[in-house]
């Protein structure tokens, strides 16, 4: 017996990729709107770029082998692929790749349109990126980033601005108790040299420190010992744990330490909606294009960063002859949404109207349209079904409110509003329905 090919096809999304349905898709859209609204309230303008970039663009970000491992490569097409396959060289069979972040595409855009852009340029980009790495909780192969950048400013005012807007965005989303950790890649380079990691060892030193979320301190120490070729000073354990004192670091690089302290003092003076702003000498931010201050958002309930960024003054210059300073911050959208859904089991604030009789469908559709004009989200059941089936539909979609309008309620123009979360019913007249519903949030 021949098995149909249809039977052997898995309909599950690939590992690290996800489908989004119903309430989950709605939560994502709502959170994106919240973040983009806050970004725009600070004067940032949106951009968008292709999902695919030329391979040489992605590899020009300066991360070398580490960045190359992240790239989902796209094969050449047609005769070009056939010719490349004969060479048996992996790098020759691919000419495109999926973007692994939004900073590299932004840098390409700035280099390409620099004569049309007015600097400093305040811009935001909310879109999907792809990374070819092992999937795990809070880490996916396809995920959404919410970047906000200022291009063309060397001032620390740019760092102040992007940190401000991100802090307000996560607060507006309903997240609390976020901590901002901050460091400077120039300080990290000075520390690397102080511990004996000079020249080509500085970047591997930073990459090793950046594994704090994935590796134990002793594992990082072992990697650093192997990298140095001998046992590191015991003092490096203080750096790995983030406990190396600022006074000690100040002696190693007084100038950058002073700049960083001034930035932290200014941030604290802004009274941002953050639980703490902390200097972390071990903070590296793995991508090597960072040149100055680096920062990331942390939350006590999560063992990983929920956003990060920093200054990258040399990246744009790799795509053009002109170096243009830049600074940005990115919210890890999927991680933030995961945190919000784990800490708050919100109901779906939609008004659901079941159909008790098909004779009432048209009148109730008119009623629903009137409510929609007032900004209230309404779902009228789109099928002929028993009430039990309709109420199960509302429960499955986690709708919070149900408007009960049967023959008797329609005649008296007095309806029943049921709260699914409590089971409580309230009688409300048609005349007072809109004003009553506006006490709640329907989005």
C-alpha cells in the first residue's frame, strides 16, 4: 500500500518558529501599538527594511565568525546555484541572508540615503529578525525586535533619549521592576588589557563575558583561562560576577569612567520608571560593533536580558566612506510579552453578543455597529448555533464581557451585561449602554 505524501507532512511550525492565533496575536498587535505610540511620542519616525540582506552587508557588521553563525543563508537561484555547487564552497552557494538584527540594516540604509537624511535622525524599526541558533525558552529563531535609534549625534544626550523612551515604553506596556544595567565597551577593553587580553583577544574576551546568561561563572572562568593560555588573576572572578568595584575600574581608565558616571547620574536625575540603574563592569553585549556605552534591561523574574543596546559609532562607516555616530536601544518584544502574560492573565476585552434568534441578527448587527462607532470592540457570533456552543466560543476566546439580548430583552430594551470572569450580571438599558460600557476597556 502506498502512503499518501500528505499523511507524512508535519503541520507543526519548524523548531524556533511559531504560529500566532486569536488572543495571542491580538496581544502582540496591542503591545506593538503601545511601543510604537511611545516611540512616536518622543519624536521618533518609523522605517522598514527587507527581511533579506546581501551576505556581504550582514558580514560587514564586524562580528566575524560569531555573526556568521547567526545567519540563515539563502541559496543562489537557478544556473548560478548549479555553477556554485560545482565549487563545493559553502560561501559561494549563498548570496543573501536573513537579517539577524535591525541595527545592521539601519546602518546600510543610513549609508545609502545619507544625503537625504536630516541629522540627528531619530528613527524606530519594529520587525522580525532571524537567528540560526538553538531554540529554548525566551529564545527563538524568529522573533521581533523593537529598535529605537539616534543617528548623527556624538553626545550622551542620545543615550539619555533612547534609554528614556524604552523605559517609558515598557512601563506603558504594564511592566514593572525593570533594572537598567550599564557599562562601556571602552572600559571593557581597558579591563581586558588589564587582565592580559590584548589585541585580537579583546573581542573573544567580551564574547566570553557575554555568556553570563547561559553559562556558570566557573565555566566562563575556564574559557577565559584557556583563551589567555594560563590561569587568570583571581581578581577576574570579581569581574565575571559583576562585583569589581567602580573605584578600582576608575584607576584603570579614569576618563571613560568619568563619562560613564556622568551618564548614570543624569539618568538617575530623570526619575525614570525603573527599579534601579546599575553599573555592571561585566556587561559586554556580544555584538562587536558597539564602541561606547552599552546597556540592557533586566527583570528579577527572568534569567536573561529583555532588551539592550549601546553606541555604535563605526558601523555605518563600514558601508560608506563617512563615519556617522549612532546610538540605539532594542526591546526584546517576545521576551517582554512572555513576561507580561506570565505575570498578568488578562482577559480579552471584547464585547461578545450571542444570537438567541436569527430574527434578532440584523437588529443586533445594527446595535453592534453603533457600539463600534463609539470605539467599542464587538464580536457578533457568525453562525447559527445553540447558545451553549456560542458561550463556549466566548469562553475559549477568553472574552470578558457578554451582552445578553434575547426576545424579551429586545422588547423591553433592557439588556444583561455578564462578566465572564466573575459571573456577575448587570441590567442596563439600551439608552445607557454606551456610557456604561465606556467605564471598561474594549480594545
